[in-house]
C-alpha cells in the first residue's frame, strides 16, 4: 500500500503518516467471556474508517491498466468501489472468447500479485448481442487460466454465462429489457402502498407525503435514468402502483383521476421523474455529445441542437443517452446556451 501511494506521487510526509496509521495494528476476538491474544494485522485497513474507500481506490488504481488490450476488441474496466465490470465489444464471438480469457487471466494474476483473490464463482459473463449478430446464437466461452495451464486439455475455470445479473441494485438482462427489475421495484413499492393504506385515515397529508417519499418514490427514483426509458407497457405496473399510492396520499376513492392529484400534492409522476433524472444526467455529463459536423448555416445548427447517437437496435433508443438529446433539443435557445461545451 505504501509503495503504491509513493507511485501516485504523494508527498513523503503524507506517506509516512499513512504508514504509521496502517502499520502495527493489533486485533483480538472476544467470545462470551473468552478473549484471544492480540495478533498483528499484516494487511488491510480498519473497517468502517473514512480513509478505507479512498485507500482501496488508490490500491486498485493500476488494475484498470489491465483493460488496455487493443486489436479488434474494444475493452474497458469500470468500477464502483469494489464492484468491477469488464466490458468487451466485438463482432466476433471467437474474438470475445479469446480476448476475454486473456484479460480475465491477466486480472486474476494481478489480483494474486497484489494479495487479492478472484472469486470465479461470483464472476459472471453476460452477452448483449447486436441485431443480426452471430453472438445471438453462440455465447463466448471465457476461461481464467492458471499460471500452470498449458492450454492443452485445459481444466481451468470457465466463467458462468447468465442472462440476468444484479449490479449495484439494478437487474441487468441480456435482452436489454428491465421487466425483472421493474417487477422487483413494484413489489417494494407495494409494501409502501400498504402502509399508506393503513395510515390514510389516521395521518395528516404531510405525514402521508413523508411516507410516500420514503417508501414509494425512493424506490422509483433509484436507477430510473437507466430503466425509465424502456417501453411503456413494461413501465405500466409501476405507473399503476404509483397512482394507487397517490390516491392514498390524497385520501380519494380508487377511481379518482390522478393528474390533478399529482399537481395539487406537488408530486411528480413516473414520466416526469424520469425526465428529471435524465436532466440531472445531462448536467453531470456536461453534454459531451456530438454536435453537427457541417459548418454551413442551417436551422438545425442555428438552434444549437445535438445529434442523436447512432444505434443499431431500436431498443437502444429507449436509453438515457438517446433521451438526453431529445430532451435537450426541445429546450429554449437561452437554456441551451447554459450547457454549451467550453
């Protein structure tokens, strides 16, 4: 850890301070009235410390160099804390299998060199096939080769293929739909709706709104910018359960029209929540989106509009990356100037 901090060009006094913080730590265990002798902790950082996540990022910083493969396969490594994803893109299933096996083997060896271990049983492979791609019929086989492997009669671990996987609380599917995740969100929201139903006659509107924001809208908002642009038929279960919740908050009958209720309660419906999440994504990404390449004056260029990304599959037009452009292009010209790239 100390050597990695020095390679990151931290000042020597800061490195010595962190070294004294990490070195010579002791731990012991207590079971009932029995206490074990103290032993020295040879590695790691104190759990629950503020520095823990930051030091972990510093320690694994050079892991991302393993994602530079080159060739016909486009690759990158993304990470959120200790949840790491390897992305590979190619038109050939054979190239994906070959390059994926090389990269996973390199990553496994990097982890071993740095005192970490790859849990192959928890590492999954998911394929997102393109339209008309051969990958839709053949799945890549990705191996994690050991240092003793001779590739002849290889008995190394093959990573499991899955069609859905939960990453950061979002259930991803290989068909790029989100019906599994939407069903999970609906079940969580229904629990909040049940509490609202019991509280509608005894709690004030202010209390019912607090319950709604805490137990209903919080679940609807999470990752909404990712799955909220999918087909309306897939979102219908969430739309219906949100309307049911609003009727409990407003204390109206089960067939009341909800549009006036959303307005009077100052609560956004699911579609507007999605637009707001896309607008926030627009701000965070600073609109690094392609503008028209021509220089002659056209009405499209004068209005400061953006170009939609080119997608092969129609379902890709349901993503936030596509809707960001659609939302931006309907902004007034004065508002568009606030988001101009430097």
